[in-house]
């Protein structure tokens, strides 16, 4: 169905009421869903390594009657279920975990440790809520199967790997997700929030998440003895000037009306107290919404670093290297405003308007946005799913103490409430889209 008809069908959807038993049906399914969640939480896998996770999700989909294909763009899984004539609704969940040693103190905490690509032993934890995303995906599929007499169309489930490194959505689309399986009319997803109480949902129409770029800067110099700095060109001093100079790109070059973040997350150089090294390495993350701002950031970094090097007397062959990791770059996520409005109404109908908030855009990144940035121009919407225990949330509000964020070793969502809310919100959103006339 074209987006132009969404507004016309909004009133129709609002007059349609979900089965009053949906809340009860989800409650009855919770023991099974909690078991799945605990399994996924205790068996996390890093990006590009999600083999067992994909196998478990494929098994769950097949048990529900879906036509399942595995190993799409890596360990991606696609499940299709046709239920008569109607729109195709795609629901996506990401599957990878993070290299974090869990420190929540929970009895069910992940104890998994693996070797990373550098040969270092790292912990593995679902510190970004992907275990809740996957469980909610399966829970939604269960509910839509139970209520097949209430909708018509094609349900498309996508379990996407490698979200944390920005590679999974690209790989699945390149592997023919839309061409070889189905072209959805609408694409939905949810993401756990570490700043929203469990039982609540928040949606940002329009821009919701940011462009993300990873950039390396290799600052070169002329090393020597620390006692004779006048015989050297110290790259640590140059790197320090660059770090300070980078802050002026956002504050003095980008319009104050345009969101822009440039963060230096890592700086490494030197090996000993009395040795001036030949180079220093910086690692940056860039965030924006407007693609023109993204291009402006990168151009300014290249100009600024070259200027600092020239000012120190370095020749062109010793200019800093600025390396943009295009394979890890992801565009901003833009929630189609009309679809976001429609989904918001459906979620309010199911969990109550008092539990649905308007979200502000954030500078975090999500490769979900790529599913709407193809030549097919498909409307997408992702919503935030509250994950914080209500008592913990209230105490933090009162004390002013920050809550553990996503990617924190101490992030411990109130998963039973979050999962139940996620399943109800996503199920009613899908039912509303399927039920349009």
C-alpha cells in the first residue's frame, strides 16, 4: 500500500480494535519467551560470528510455520509467511553481541569469553538489548500466528547480523533481501532504551538516529631523544593540537542549527619516557544527520590536520593520513513521519497513550536506516522500547545519578516487562498495517 493512503486509513485503524485477549495471550506466552531470552542472553555471539544464534532463530521460525532461509549476508535469517492477499510487513531484529565482560551480578549473566581478531580474550555480552529484540521478534511472530484470522498479507521476519559494526544490513541487502525474497510495503523494528522505564515506548518521527563514521588519523613526525626535542618534530604535540583543533569544526564551521559531533575516542603514541616517537594514532567517531554535514566534517578534518603538519614544517610526504572506514559507515535513520504516526496510534491503542512518548533524535547510530535507503524507497520506523526497571528509574530520577547506558557492562534491563511490551506494541502495529482497507 502506498504511503499516501496511510493518512486516509489512520482513522480506519483507530476504529479497529485489537483482540482484547492480546495482553492475556502475551502473558501466557511469557514463560516460553523468557526461556528463549535467557538462552540468547547466556549464549551471545560477536558480530559476524552469530552462527548458533541464527540457527536458534531459524528453528523458532520454522516451528511456527515460516518458510525460512539462512545464511543471507552472513548469518542472516529470513522467514516468510503468506496469509492471503495484502501488504508485506517486514519486522527486523539484530542478533550480534558486544565484546564486554558482563558485570550486572545477575544469576543469568553471560559468562562467555572468546578470542577476538587480535587474539585477545574478551567477554561477550548482549549489552545493547539485541537479546530482547530477537525475543520480541519471535513473540510477535507467535501472536500473529495465533491471530491469523485477523489479518491478510505477507509477514517477513529478518534476523540481521553485524549491526554493531554497521555491516549486517548492507550485506543482507547486497545478498538480495528485497529482490530474492519480498519487497516490503513497510519495515518495522524496535530498540531497547536504557533511559526509558520498562512498559513504555517512545517514537521519533523524522530523523531518529545519526550518520556514523569511524575515522583514523595517523599523525607523523620526526622522532628522536626526549632530551633534544629541538632536533625532532614531535607528533604527540601535533596530535594534541589536532585534538583541540577538531573541536572547532563543530563549534565554528558547522551551522549551529545542524547536529554535529566529533569525538576522539583513542590516542596512542610513544613507547618510553625519553623517546619522541615517529607517529601518533587517533581514532574518531563522527556523528551527524545531514549528509552534507558529514562531508563537511571529513573535509575539515583533512584540511585541519594537513595545516597543523605544515605549520610544524613537515613536507607533503609526512602529512597526516586520514582514513575513513567506509565499510563501517552508516547513514542516519529516518522514520517516515506518516508511518511513525500510524505506528504510534497503534501502540497507544494497545498499551495506553500514557505509556507512549514522543522521542527526541539521538546521536547513536543504527544500520536499520539502510532498509529504507534503497531505490525502492520503502517507509521504515523504529521505536524505542523502555528497558529500565520502574523502581530503578524512579530512584535515578530522584537522585540524579545516571543510569547504566547501552553498551555498559552493568546494563540489566527489566526483560519480562520489556519483552511483553515489545511483543504487544509490535504485534498491534503489524495488525494495524495488515488491516488497512
